[in-house]
């Protein structure tokens, strides 16, 4: 068995590209691999056909644009190496993602493609030089022996183009023929072979039945154009999915681990274990989620959290896998590795996006196969018709029809645009889980927000402080601070955060703090005075009496501070509307979107958020079931609904909405139900995604119109004999490049994000 196949069966290696899911009562593995040797949608169909029906294979899907295979398989019935061998027999190769995306692999693939272009271009120029005299002279002006010598020289120079440069076309066509399929390279390979064969026969026997016409110049020219187009397509495709690949492949392959005696050893990431202490150099990504052991670390978490500015992590604070160390060497104790890390969860979301096949792309792929059969039939019919009219033009016309009608542009039109858009969003810290969501989002006319943690901050804030006579807010906050600082309760954290603005000259000493879960805190200070912080009942207060006395607020949550003499202060709490909520709602309205608010909170609390934002349609006190019913009712009225949420209870309604957004701080289950995950939590990013979706659909439509229009014009020209083979090759390459180039305009959408989020920052100079 091949070493590569054995690697696929290694459980240690499988951790990087395989996860275990449940299918009923049995475990099922889901693996995402790269497919080498793919060039078009027909190749994707060939790989899927090689796996379909095999024992143990439950499902296999290939994304033609990203060349990623997602296969669900039963480990009790088959092995990955068996599946890789089946794909190998079809003429393709499966590689783990990390290996396929490695720098060495990319360089080799690019170098080989560039060499093919160079050989075809060099030979084309020489052949054109030898063919030129025939174009500029009258028949008989060139001696017959010289003319034959020029033809033989053209034949010799065409051999490297046929044997080496055209290799991918013939290899792909042979694979398809062995599988009994019609791929996009079959018409190309047939056209190349027929042209070279007929030209060779005319060179060997100029007086024979094939006549004396040769097309070595047209042959080498259209092969050069096709290869040049594919090379540029390869580079553009890498750029299109570059942000996705940059995220998936940003962990280092090796790192320095400390031994017990303090010395260092260089180990592979797969050999690391939880609890290991590693040293991370400047410019290197952290290999796992961990705790900083050095005094401080400056890290870049842009692609993971959407935070575009460097962040300082102090000793004891956490760093996340995939974020970059920006300065100096940092010691980190690893707390989570592999699929347990936040980085792995994000990669999993991105992998789902890169393997998703949008509806328009699937439709184009289904059209491509019968279209190719019609292409072959049309070429044969045109050859027969032209043979009766002008045998010398029959071959050139048939070849032009074969070349010009290749539906590469049609198959690339949708996935190229959507991948470019997903890459732009990734650079901004927005993860796309489902490419089909771009099409649905472009048609959305209603955006529904959850309140708590979505339109409001994900923490409570102190809105107001009411105090007893003789006290002020600053003194009350400082009196509450010694109790609040010992608790992680959201109210305690809000009080501690507010104290940061209070003068330091107020005594803060307290001893023996006791916390009663759900009620509050109590402690005695150095003078023996008893202090209580928490609910009214915990503080021995009657809340209704406080409201009547103007010492509390009825329609807002409150916490109370009391001493042994009774009430001291009331801390009026509020979630606080996000700073960018007003701008996001205003921009959505400017785009013609109806904004609504759907919350499980009390009506008064919901209205306090909705009124300043100008949101008129509000549904309050909604259970998860009612949220689901409301969204379903709006959809039944013809609304296209996008839902934005972050809580665990938002999962069902996110799944029901036409398009769904989850914020980066939200529950993991909520993120798995969402189409887009906004890592930064910025609401204005939702408006950006909506703009990007509308632009994406415009580009998709432009690409489809161009691909269809190109064939509508080019096919009749080829059938009429007005398009030589070299022009057909140029047109085919140009159509694919135009489609991808148009899609690349979308990739500029996230250019305002810190470029350090894509490429590792350079290590600072130690000079």
C-alpha cells in the first residue's frame, strides 16, 4: 500500500481532518480531504462516482472550485485508504488538508503548470515563425523542399507541446473515458488529437487523402492559450479561497516544548499534550488554547475574533490557538488541543462553507454534462456538412466547435463568486457556513434581532445609583466594591467595572465575604459593621416600599446595598444598547430592510431598547416556541427573514429563518445553526454581509449571462467556419478568466481589515 494511503488510516493524522458523528446508534466518520488532479465540474462528478455505492460510504460531495471532498464513511465497514485507492483508480489523488495546502505542495503544482505554459509558448512562437512564410507568399514562391522542411520543423516543435504541455488534457480525458463519462477535457483532447493527427498525415504524405493543409500553428497557439488560461485560473482560484486556506493552515507544523529540566525539544503538533509548556516565538501562531506563563504577550486575534488591534494578555490570561504572538518569546501552558480548541471549531465552520455547493452551481454542473454530449454531436455534424462543401475546412471547423463550446465558464460562474465573497468576509472575521446563504440573503427584506446580547451588550451595566441622604454615588459604589470583587456574578462584575471611575480615597476594606447563590453577598468590615449586597430580600428590604419612596425603579432590574442600619443604595441595572446598534439599524433601513425585535424579555425592557433605535415591530415575552411561530408567520406572509441571535434558545428560530447570523460570543450550538458567524460581534458587520450578498448575486448573474452569451455567439461562428481553432482556444480561455476576474472584484470587500489577519506578522527586529 502507498505511504500516502497509510497516512490516511493513522488515527493520529486523522484527528486533523476527520471528526466522529452519530448516525442513529453507530459512529460515523466525516472527513474533509483535498483532491489533486481536478480541473472542472466533471472532475468533481468523476470523484463522486468513484466513491458512490462503495461499501461503508454514506455520502460523498466534491466542491469543484475548492477541490475539497467531504465524505461520510462507516469505519466498521471501510478504511480511508480503500477510498483513496478507489479515487486513485479514477485518476485523482486524495491528500490531507494540511499537506495539500502546504507551501511545498503549492509551489510544485504552480511550477509544473508554469513549465507547461512556457513549453507551449516557446514552441508556439517557433512554429508561428516557420508558418509565417506561407501566409505572406503566393503559392509556388517557396520551393517545395524548403516548404516541406518548414513543415517537418513545425511537426518536431509540436511534439513537446503534445507530449508534455497537453498532458493534463489527455490524462483527464482518459480518466473520464475509463469511467464512461463525458468530461470537459474530452472535447479539448479530441480536438487536439484530431488536429495533430491530420496535420501529421498531411506532413508525412502531402499528396495523400488528407490533403496538404496543416494546422500546427493553430494547434500550438490554442494549447498555449488554454494552458495560460488554466494557469491564471489556478492563481486566481488560490486567491479566491486564500482567506479560507490561510485560516485552516495557520498553525505551525512544529513548536518548542519544555522538558522537565527546562531544556527545549522540537516536536510535531500532533505530539503535544494538554499540560505541556511551549515557547512561541514572535510571528508564530499559538499551537493550542493555553494560559500565558510569561509576564505578558502581545497577540493578534483578528481572523479568530474580528478584533483588528493587537491585544495584550497578562500572566494567567488565556490565548487561543491560531492567534499570532507579535513580540518576543512567550511561554504558554496548553489547556486545549486539536478539535477541542476554539480555532478548530472555526475551521470546522469554514470547511463546511468551502465544501458547500450552492443551488446555482449544482444546476450549472447538471447542465454541463448533457451540454458536452451536444458539443461532440455538433462537432461531428459540422465536420460532415463541411466535408461535402469544402473538405479542407471540415477539420478546422469541427475542432473550433469542440474547443469553443467547453462549458468551463458556466461551471465556474457561481462558485467562483461565492468563494471570493466568503474569502472577503473571512478577512473581516466573519465566517460563512453555507455558501447558498448568499443567494437567500440577497433576497431578504426583513431582519429580526434578538435583544439580550445582540442589540444589547452581552453584560449588564450600572445605569443609575440611588443613595440614602448624606451619601453620593461614588461612596456607595466604593462601599459595594469589596463585596462585588469576590464574585463572578454579572451584577458584581458590572459594579466592579463602574468603580473604575470612582476616586480612590474612599475606604474599601471588608473581611469574610459570604456569597449566597441567587441572593447576594454579605461581609463585615474592620469595624464589625455588617454589609449586604444583592436582592431586596437578601438585604432585608421591602422592594415595593422602596419603589413607593422613590428609592427603586419598578420596571428595571435593581441590586441593593444595605448596612446594619438598613437601605444604603440602589443600583439600577441595564443591559445597555450596543454602541453600533443605532448605526446598523439605520443602515439596514436605508437598504430597504424592515427591522424587527423578537425577545423573551418583558415588554417594558424590550421597548426601552426598541424606542431609541426606532424599531416599531416588537414581540416581547416570547418563548423559543413562540419565536419560531412568529418567524414562520412572517414567512407565510411572504417575508424573507434573516434572524440575528446569540443565545442557546435562539437555535430553533435561527434554523427556521431564511438566513441566520450568530455573534462570536454566542453559544457554540447557536453558531452551528447559523449561516454566518460574526466573530467581532459588530452589528454593522451584518450590514456589510448583506451588501456583500447583494453584490455577489449581481456578479453571479453577470457571470451566467456572460457564459451563456459567449456560447450563443461563439458556437454559430464556429459552425459557420468563421472561427479558426486558435481563436476558439483564446475565446475559451478568455471566458473562464473573465468569469473568475469578475468574481475577484468581490474579494476586495474585506480589504480594510488588518492584513496581519491573513499572513503571519514579521518578527520584530532585535537590533
